[in-house]
C-alpha cells in the first residue's frame, strides 16, 4: 500500500531470499537477533535517504515454552527483537524523522491479556506498549524545546 502511494519502503525480513524486484521497495535480509546486522540496515537506510516519513516498528518473536523452560538466551532474543531494537531504531533514525512524520508500533492483545504459553511474548508486547507511551511524552517534550 505504501509503495502504491508513492513512498519508498525499506524493510527487513528473515527467511528465504527475497528476489522479487519491486519499484520503490528494498527488502534487506536482517537477523534482528544480531545487532551488527541491525546497525548495517540502519546505516544502509541512512546512506540512501535524508528523511523517513514513517517508521514502523513491527518485529517480534515468540518462543512457545513454559516460563520455567525459557533459557536466558530465549528471553534475551525475544527482548532484543521485540523491545531493544525498536528503541535502537527510533533513537538512530530520530535525526532524520521530520516533523509531521509517523512512528508506528505493533503491539498485541497478549501484552494486555496474558496467555499461559507465551509469557515472554506478552511481557515484550506490554513493554512495546509502554515504550510507545513513553516516546509520546519524549517527543512531546522535544517539540517544546
């Protein structure tokens, strides 16, 4: 939809190689559990444009286990992808997000109504809800400076 409205879209993805050519669209394979790859994506975007009209923080992951079965690595990966990287992208792209632009976050009802088999996912999505609310305050303060 964004491409059809004339926007140039940069997107991350994981999985099989994306080989389709779409005008005004660049898909960059990025393992969002790996910060080095995320910074590579951020730097690529900054090298191609001087502004972002919209940043959509949509990444998330879930490992379906009982909370007693989560390893530290499981917990850290879910927090990294669903929370930490949204913060990093907002911070790193902030200088090129002009007034009137949008930052969107994808939350989840599981952040509000927990589900028994995905405790960590619910916690990460509740944190995304809080991150969004706090950014509203932060950006509102920026406008007053």
